[in-house]
């Protein structure tokens, strides 16, 4: 019987993971549409994709205000072609929850396939590697946190795993440096800093392994390739670092521990309990609401059945340690580093919430498990091993009960389910050996995942989660909005129905509608001065006092109302936050265009007097015309000179010229862009380029060129080394024959 080609197995793992990924959505149709997924990422993907399809690649979108510095946010990975393709795909969906599912299924499949390849590269047999690939994507943190609401993290772990496989192959001379460079550049440029951290950890671990094996040339190739791929970090993250001074991340320095999202080592003992909710401080209190430290239901019960005696014997063998043990050094180093990070302080510089790294640690665990399973299972002391497995299942039940006694019924059901699945897996192993065992464990994973999702979502009332997903419904609620929109609302006083139906929107949800511009947005980095001035949080919620402040002069020098300074044309006011608006007449120059039980919509009677995004000019400055685009604006000015303010946040990266001569573009009042112009008629041009863009693109270009050179040189060097080794072998054989002839002359005569 012909052996199935490896590429076909990889494809089968990816397809199987995609099919399993459908299960949570069948149980709960909004499973992949929660948290940052709906508040931040998918609506922005939709807007960026729409712009891309129209031929516009935006590094900044002034219409999204605090959420519009796409380059500075870094998380959108604007230089990653896979990201951009997915954004354009998202723009084609009317139901954003379906778009989120499709993209997450894509990366769950990539994670599964990459894990399979990585296990195989470390030496695992095919069946255990398949099991690993179809296990880790559906572990607790990866599925419920990342795929369910933090898509950037889901993408990061998938890319890092693929890069790890590629870098490991490169270290062994089994792939071209160009392949590793491309995968590394895609990994680093996807936008999540944990992907860049992961790439560094992987390179370090593999490098140490090569050092132990004394393969110095392979270290050189690995370091050069990694450095070339690392140039992608400049275009991706340099705008963030060079903008940090105006953001809310300016104080993200040092190492400290506030215990937030910090798992404890003891929690790992519950990795095989599907209902175990660890005691970790999260957004919902001191105890988790999802099984974030869950790995797989079978991991701990399977441990007593591993061939521990054989494993000890192998590692006791000098020959085995030399031929197989040394290549595993990289796995041990990488696992150890991730262990330190996972259970370390809550904040290390800009890296926070260490539970985010548990999936990387668990990836190392499943690789080790696949290697152990490749040696087979023990067939002796069956009762003793079964009793130990039952004890481990009981321990998982007790830990789950201890953390959340109110869910004792679910804990008991899961414990019984695991016992039944273990019995079925044992029967399958007795009948069909490893193949049957793996099939039973994978099917068990599907059942457990279904039960987990049901247990956590069965009490959710349909359409009660406040998750607007229909772009048509959003546009229907907002299609009468004009110009720039400002919403005066707080999240606590908002019903889920108002959010779902699009009457009150937070984060970037409004960016998936037909609205032109929204001051309220989601931001991962913030703009401190502006948010303080408007009392606005990272999701666009504001304080009650903002409504009254809108009608007051900006300051003693800028005498126009704040609402004009921001160029607001539509106000959406929440009644629960500003009750008087429900019955009061509109302010002068404004009219009520819509009023419901929860909100009042106000719009201007007449357009704003200044063109483009110009929001204010000092006395003596005249503006004749303005041609405004997302990343630039050309303004025709005249008069006796003064300042021109724009309804654009003064992100680092803005520059200005007057008649081609450079002038300062600074942050004015509340952080809005401001430029001083001299007397007379002039052409003022403001332009945005991400900070150090030319330098970072040049570095990436140089890295790409060097990688291309290495892609040619390395195969040549490897071929020469193989020829030399072959010639040396032939020479050694000849030397042996000559030595025999010298010692035994009769043999030569014969």
C-alpha cells in the first residue's frame, strides 16, 4: 500500500481543523465575534479593506480619530500581504460575524498544520503529530480568548509556529533561507508584538541547540536570515515606538506585577479539566469565566501510559543523546523561556498579561507529548495505570470544583465524559493501536469542545450580547448621519439591543457602517491629550460633562465652540447619560433628526464655514479652498498670517510645507494639528507619513536583498560540503584498503 504523501497529510490536518472550528459556531453563532474582535478588529478590517478595494492604502485615517493611526497601532500589520488580503475579504461580507469566523478558521487551520509540521521535524511519527496538530488549536486560551475575541493573538501563534518549523529546517540545512525569511517577515509584520517576541525566542532556542551541536556555519545562516526577517519589525513597530510620547502607552516601562491576567503554576494541574476556571484576576473578577488554562482532556490521563522506562533508557544512552538528544535542546530552551514568561510578572515593559503566552508553552508540551507517543504506549500494569488516570481525572474535577463550586454539576458531567472517552480511547488502541487511539482522542476533542462551548453559552439569551454584525443594519441606523459624528454615551447605561441594532455604538463598530467619520473609536494606543480633553476612554465612551462643554469656547484664544473646533456635524446623545436632551429643544443652529427611547440625534442646520478638515483659523487668516485626503491636505490661504488648525489628531509623522518650504506641524489645543502660516497668499500642504518610513522601508529592502543573496550562497556551500564529505568518505575507504594491503601482502597478491 502506497504511503500517503506528506503534503496531503498536511492538507488533511488543515481541513480537519477547519471542520472542527465550525463546531463552536454551530453551538453558538456568535462564538468568534466577541471582545476586541467586534469592538476593534473586524470593523476596522472592513473599513481598511473597503479602502483597499477602492485603491487606497491608508497608513492613517483621520476620520477614525483616536482609532485611525493604523500604522501607529501596529496591530493592523499594514505591510503584511496576508493581512491586506484578509481585510479585502472582510469587506466583502455583510455579516461581520461570518467574516470573523472565516478568518479565524483560516488561522486555526494554519496553526494545526504548522504544529503537525513542527512535530514531524522534531521526529514525531505521523499519527501523534496529527493528534498534536488537532489538539493545540482547540485548547482553552487559544480557542476561547484568541479565536473568540483576540484575533491578533490567534494570528501571532499560528505564524510563530510556522516560523519555528521553517527555522528548524533551515538550521538542519533542509530548506532555503529565502523560505524562512519570507515566513519570518510575515510573522513579524503581522502586527502583534508577541509574534516578534516569539520569533526571537525561537531563533535563540535553535541557535543554542546549534551551538551545543557545534554547527557554527548553520548558526551564521540562521542569524543572518533572522536578522533579514527582523527588518520587517522596523516598518511594523517603529511607527508605534516613535509615536508613543503622545499615547497612553508612554508609561509602559519597567517590570512589575499587578497580578492581572497572571496565571499561577498550580493552575496548570487543571489543564485536562474542561470546566476548570482558574483563579486569575481578569476583566470579570478574581476567577476566570472561561477555561483559559485548559489544554486537552486526555493529556494528564495519558501520562501513566507513556513508555517512561523506555524514555529513560534512551536518554541514558550516549549515542541517543548525541544523535537525537542534542536536536531537542532547542525545544527545551524554548519551553523553558515560555515557562518563565507565562508564570512571570504581569508587566514586562510593553508586554503585559502573561497568560497570553500559555498557548506557546502548551505548544511545547504537545510537541513533547507527540514525541513520547511516537514510542508507543505501555502494555503492562494495566490496572495500576488505569487507576492513576482515574486519580488524575479526579484531581481535575476537584480543582474545577474548588475554583467554581456553583458549577459542580458541569464539573461532574465533564469528569464522567472524560472517563467514558478514556475507556473508548483504550478500546480503540487495543483494536487499532496508535491510529485508533489518535482517532478516538480527536473525536473526543470534538465532543469536549462542543460541550465546553455549550456549557459557557447556553445561558446567553439570543441577541442579548450587544454584538452588531450586520453592516446593512448598521448603515440603516446611521445612513442619515452627516459629516463627523460624535456620540455622547457611556457603556454601562447602554442596552445590548441598542448596540446590536446600531442605535448606540462603541469602539470601531460604527466604522463598518456608511458613516463618513466618527470621533468615537477603539484605540489600542490612545492619544492622551485628546482623550483627556473629551473624557473619552479607549472604546469611545465619554463622560456626561462633555455635552455641556461642546457649546463652550475652546479656550480664551479660540473662541469658537468645541463642537465647531472638532467639525462635528452629527451628535448622538444617550438619554440615560444626558437626560435633559430627551425633552429639551436643540441648541441654536441644530435640529433633531431622530429621537427614540434611548437616544436623540442632532444635526447642523447649515454646513461648517471652513473647507476640508480645517477647523479654525486665527484672525487675519483667510482660507479660499482645501483639497483634503486621508494622508494629505492642500489648503489655499491668504491674509495677514496666523495659525490654521485641522480636525486631525497631530500624530507624529505629520509634516507641513508653505509654498514648498518646510514649516512646523505641531499639536495644538486638545492635540489637534496646527500650522502657522506667514502673511500673503500661499499654498499650505500637510502630509502624513509614518515616522521613519523611508528608513524602515530601506532597511527592509536591504534585508530582502541580503536574504536573496544568502538564498543563492547557502545551497552552493551545502553542496560543496556534501561533496567534500563524500570525497572524504571515499578517501577514508581507500586509506583502509591500502592499510589492509600493507598489513596483509598476500591479500594484495590474491
